[in-house]
C-alpha cells in the first residue's frame, strides 16, 4: 500500500497547482477586461474609469501581474491629468513606466513615455517633454514582432502637436504628414481625419487659408463616413474660422452654425462657446454690432461653466470693440479694462496689447488725450515685448539645436567607450586563441618527438597519427586566428572612419550653430536698436507733421470763417438794420400797408439769416474735425420732406413757383434725420433762390430693390461747371446771387456733399445754364451690410 502513497500525493499536488494556474489566469483575464473598459471611459466618464482602474490595480497586485498593474497605472495617470492635476498624474505615470519596463510590452511603454512628455510640457519642462516624446518613438520602433504603424502614427501626431505649440510649423507639418501616411496605410479613418484636421490647422496658423480648406473638407468627409459627430463639429468650427479669416462671412456662418448645433446636442460647452464667439465675429464684420453683442454676452454666461481665462479675455475684448464701433466709449472702456485685467492674470501679451490699443483709441475719441497717450505708451511697450518674444523663440530654437549637438557628442563618447570595451574583449579573446594555438602546437610537437623515439612500430604509427591530428588542429586555429585578426583590423578601420566622420560633422555642425546664434543675436540687437530709433524718429516726425497739418487747416478754416463773416454775414445784418429802421418809420407814419410788407420782408430776412447761421455752424464743426453725432434709423421719406416743403412753399410764394411732389407714403429710408434734412433744405432753398418768376419745382421718388432714387428738379439758372468741380473737390464757391438778388455763402452745396457721404447717399448732378438743375439722390432703405 505504501508504494502508492507518493503517487497519490503527486496527483493531489498537480491538481492543486492546476487549480492555482487556472485561478491566476482567470484573474489576469479579469484585470485585462477592467483595463480595456477603463480605457473606453477615460475621456467621457473619468470618475467611472477610475473605479475600474483601482479594481484592476488591486487584482493585478494580488497576483503580481506587472503588465496589468502598469497598464492600470497608465490609465490612472490619464484620468487624473484629465482633471488638471498634472503633478499627481506625473508621479503615477512614473510608477507605470517602472512596472512596464519589466515587461516586453513596448507599445504600452511607448504610450506611457508619450504621456509623461505631455505632463512635462504642461508643467513647463519643455526639453524633458521632447526627450520623452522622442524616446516613445524609439521604444515603439524597437518592437519588431508586430505591426507598429498605428501606435507610431499616434506618437508622430503628438510630436507634431509639440512643435505646433512651439511655433515650429515646419517640423510640426513634417510629423503630422508622417502620422497621416501611416494612418492611411492602416485605414484608420477617424485618426486619419484627425491628422488632416491638424495639417489644416498648421496652414491656418500660417495664414495659408487656401491650403487649409481642402484638408478640412476631406476631414469632414471621413468624419461623416464613420458618423463621428463630435469630431465633425471640431472640423466644422475650424473650417468656419478659416473662412471667417478670408471675410467669406456667409460660407463661414453656414459651417459655424452646423458646429454650434452639434456642440449643443453633445453638451460640449467649450466647443459651443468657441463657435458662438466666431458667429459673433461674423456679425461684427457685417457691422451688426447689436447682434454681435448678443452672441458675446451669451458667451460671457457660458464661460462661467468653462472657466477659461484666455477665452474670457477674448470675449471682453470683442465686446469692447462692438461698443467702440457704436461710439459708446464709456462701455467700450469698461469692457477693455476687464479684458486687460484677465489678460494680465494669464500674461497673454497679445490680448493685453489689443486691449491697451482699444483703451487708447476710446479715450482719444472722448478727447481725453492724456489717458489716450498713457495707454498708447503701454501699448507700444507690449508690442515691442511681443517682438522680443518672437526673437527669443528663434534664439531658443538655436539653443535647442545646440542641446541636440551636445546629445550627439554624448552619443559619440558612448560609442567610443563601447568600441574600447569591444577592443578589450577582442584582445582578451585573441590572447586566449593564441594560447590555445601554442598549446595545440606544443602537443603536436611533443607527440611527433615521442613517435620518433618509440621503437615499437605500432605505437609509433599511433603517435604519428595523433601528432598529425594535433598539427591539423593547430593549423586550423592559426587560420581562424588570422581571419579574426583581419576582421578586427577591418572593423577597427571602419570604426575609426565613422568616428572621424562623426567628429568632423559634429565640429562643422557646432560651428554652424554657434555662428547662427551669434548672427541671429547680433541681427536681433541691431534690428531692435534700429527699430527703436526709427520708431521714435517716426513718432516725432508724425507729431510734427500732424501739428503742421492741424495748424494749416486751422489757419485755412479761420481765414474762410473770417471771409464769410466779413462778406456774407455783414450783408444780412445790415439788411436787418435797414428793415428795423423802416419798421420804426412806418409805425410812426401809421402806414399799415407798408408796415405789413416790411414785416414780411423781416420774416424772409430772418429765415435767410437762420439758414445761413445753421450752415455756418455745421460747416465749421466739420472743418474743425469736431464730433458730429449721427443717429441712424428708419424714417418715412414723405414725412422728412413734407416738413421742409411746408416751410419753403411759403417762402416761394412771391415767385409764384409751381410745386409738383410725388413721394409714396410706403417709402422708408435709413438715414440720420437732421443731416438728411439739412441736405434737402439746402437743395430746395437753392432751387427756389435760382428759379425765375413762375418757375417749376418737381420732387419725386422711385424705389429700386434696397435703394430709393429721389430727384429734385428746378427750371432755374443752373449751376456753372466751375462751381460743380469746386464742390466735388471740397472747395468753397464764391457767393452767387439768386434771381431776386438773394444772398448766399457758397456753403450749402459743400454741406450737402459732406452729409451725403456720412449717410451713404450718392448724389448725381445734371445742370444746364439758363435751363435748370436736376439733383438725383440714391438713398439706402436699410442698414449697410
């Protein structure tokens, strides 16, 4: 019975062992499943992913499953970095790399190094980030037992993103293209679309809009193919932004609205926010400032959920621009100051610069020149700072090349050490082979000597044979040693040639890099000094020129005003004096008939003087560059004209002028009412003044699409060609008398043309001496798009 006991015990042991293996295998499968599940949830539901990751980590530790533990730690680092805790994530990814390096899984190890590079970059360790990205590619490439195209494409894409953020678009484009080629080979449709989108972005950043658009459109087709709505929204938004940069507002709005709709459906607040900002900018470009403000204010509410200070500062900057365009300078200043405060908190020099310029222009418009100057000085300082950053980036790029050179030198030193070690090993092996050769030759010589001394023929023959075999082995060893020695010399010569070439290449590269750094720094310093000197000189010249121009304009305006006042304003005032004396005389004489006629004459003189003073006031404001407030709105054309006609029909009665007015009540125009009525008053007043007794005045309007053509035709003396030319060149005309010697200043037509320009009204003039004049006004019916 005892002889069966060992067999029975061995059977029990085998059974227990098989159960343990089976249980361990089941746990490994469970860990792998949990890791795969967590990987799918990391981006969409990081908290749920962490639940499965911790469970996988615990199970992997219980059976010392290094690969499962490493992958779980890697996913954990991904999830935590997604919440913004980069320091903690970095500590966990270090643990993951330590575990994965003990396994043969190169792909997960490579992706772990990629994530470590990402975390280093986020924490400001730029050189270390590049080192990790590069190492991840080398690790993935070292895996030769399976297809590495797609993992390698992902790493290339990440490296392209790194160079994009550094502003090195040449290298960025190179790696994005390599990622695209590999992705297309593997038929990875979604990732191929990502690569196309990234390449489009590089062209967008370089303002190569026509090159960017085909990449975006191809990316859209692929996203539609796999029904990837989230990715589709991102590409729509990028394409819309590119078209917006080209001022293709309608096409841009089409894609941005598509992006906005998808972002809203998928609850992507950040994406929706960016699309709304772009749509707001389209309305800004169209001069629809109220509509643009609605979008930006909605973005202001959305930003509270996103909490991105860079976006917040952009929104404030855009709101400031809207209010500035509407001449609401107090509000523009308020938003620009808010944008400036946020931009300073994140040290965004570009947005700081934009807000400083906005503040300077707003204060200038409000004639607060001291504040305008102070903000302009700050703006100039930040603009120079941006120039410095660009140049510093170029120098840093050269320093990075210098760092690469040092790494190359380190590799060369390691190569020399490796060659030295190989040489030492080879020499030791050579000595061993020489000793074996000498030993075998000695054995052959000894056997041969013994064979010669032995008298027994059979024994002698046996020794001869043994000596012959020993000699043959010695000869083979000698031949082998000679071959190895020849190979060694060939390898040594090749190594020395490689080292010499690498040394010369390193020296040449070093000289080029150092020379480039020196030249760039010198050029930058010279350019900076030259730019500063030129800027100061240009600024002073500009100030002097501006002062001269203002002084000259002021003198000319003063001369004009004095000339007008001396010549034209004196006459009506003297007329008033004469009329007042006549009035007093007729009152004393109690001549009621002449008294009534004198009162009418006084009324006419007062109207003429009022028109003259109004024209003088408007004209002097325009000439002195003072702010004339325009308030545009939609008005009934008939009501605007009828107010003027009622006044001037009374004035025209002494000349018995026939009026024909045909303006439909349905005609509405988009104008500034006071300035528009000033135009009409001057034209109708001139028509009456230069019309003969029983003349005719025809006013009529017709509508063509979004424009109304208003014509005012008289049968008067006409306007001389010289006067027409002077008006078109903004030259004041000499005084002309009307058909009853009515006085004028020559300002009326100038005012008409200047106010027409502000109202987007086109004036066509057709006048024939002694026949009459036809004015045609093309007036907008709605706000200019």
